[in-house]
């Protein structure tokens, strides 16, 4: 008998344009692991309501992100890709877990502290964000949760919530483990290599490379990338060499070469100009097929929505019984 495949759950927010950091840090890893694992990939639109946004833009970005994911190689015959709000169990479970999560745990989350410092008025959804994320993971009994290192704390919180629920109501949830990619866990901004490439800053030209950007734009942004004055092409964790390190890390994540081989590829470079063009070229080649393929999905939203509906159906088959189990254990009367 074949062994049971580990179950993976991961989520990505439809805020801003999908960029190179999303591609290398999440999307590429998701595509790669499809055969060995049982996968649930979720476009977490409810999470995107926790900070100010434009409703029409959200709808558009959600479809765009879905197209990019399918175009990048998420195969609906191997993985379940769905939109969070299509599976109502997520929001329902969130209420139930809210009632077992101490507020103090949420107030300690660094991401909440960062985000709330930037906003004048904070919606309750922002502090509750990690509980919704815990529901995403726990409804599927996920073993592994691929995330960027900034989300590790949320996965740890998820384990604490699961442990508390199991303690109070009896064994219900599996303990998920965060899985953080070794290479390119964090793609940094090209204009500011001390800040993670992010979708909120990606409207600033020069900060991020969009997955759907055309080759000229990608080359332009790389050419302007911040470097230093050492004129030395090597990996480094020194702060003032972070720009060059980021460029080399991007190149490494795409080519999957060792650090030594990456440095060797640039041994004959005449300077940072050659480095920037060399990195831009591998990025352009990696993103070209995704941009071309995603157009097919975007041009046919009816077909795209049908693919997402199928994903939601498959997700519900797993999430609904888990929600029922929670309701039952918490003392609710099962409706007919
Ligand atoms: N908070 C995650 C991020 O910003 C997205 C997310 C939501 C997620 N739910 C999840 C990631 C569940 C992993 C598992 O990157």
C-alpha cells in the first residue's frame, strides 16, 4: 500500500499585483511540490479585507492571481486551488476559534503591531487575521504550511490555538508545521534591499517586478536596482551589501545553482551593470511563459471561474466535516 501523502495548505493574498517575491517565495514552491504532496492552495480574499482596499480592484486582482497560479503550473488535477470566501466554513470556523483564542496572543503578533502602527483606524479583522489563518490551516488538518519567514509566528500561533482547542474539547486538530524555503524565503525590494518586496509598496516603480510585467519593464527595474560601491559580486549577509546579495539570491532561486556556481557565473562580469542585466535575463525568461499563459485564463473569465468553483467544491468536502466536528464538540445542535 502506498503511504499517505503529507497534506499541504498554503495561502496567498490577492492584494497588489503578484510580484517576483510571491513567485519565488511561494508560487514556484507550490508548483514544485505538487506530485509528492496532497495540496490545498487558497487565494485568501477575506484576509485582504483587513486593510483599506478598493472592492472592484479586489475582484480583478483575485482573478488575475488565479490566472497567474494556473499559468505558473498549478494543475487542478493534482492540487486544489480555491478562493477562501467560496468556502464558508473558513469564516464560520473563525468565530468558533475566536472564542478559544485569548486576545493577548493576538496583541503580541509582530505583523499586527506593524500594520496597526501604519493605520489610523484599525478594524477588528486586522487583529483577528491570524485566527482566520489558523482556520484555513486547521480545517484541512494540514501537516505542512509553506510560508515566508514573516508568517512563521502565525503558524506557531495556529499550533497554540489547535493545542488549546484540543485540550478543552478533545483531540480535533493535527499540528501543522511551517515550511520555509531555504532559497529566496525573502525577496527584498530592488529599491530598498532592507525591506521585503511587498505588494503594498509595489505601486512604487523600481520596488518590485510584477509577474506579468513585460521584459522592457523588468530590465528597467533591475537596471535601477540599489547596489553598493564595493564592486564585488558575492553573497554576503552584511547590511551594506544587501542589494547585491538580493540580486544573487534571485538569480540562485531561479537557476537553482549553488552559491559557488552563481558567483562563478559572474566571475567575468565587468561590474554591477552586467550583474543586473544577467539577473534580469533569467527573470525575464522564467516569467515569460507565465505571462503568455495567464492571458488565456484572463480572456475567458467564465472558464476560470468554473475552475475555481471546482476547487471550492473539493475544498468544501474536507472543510465542512471538520467544521461540523468543531460545532459538535463545542455543544452546538447540528442543524438538519
Ligand atoms: N498570511 C499569509 C501571508 O500573508 C497568507 C495566508 C492566509 C496563509 N492564510 C494562510 C498562508 C494559510 C499559509 C496558510 O502570506
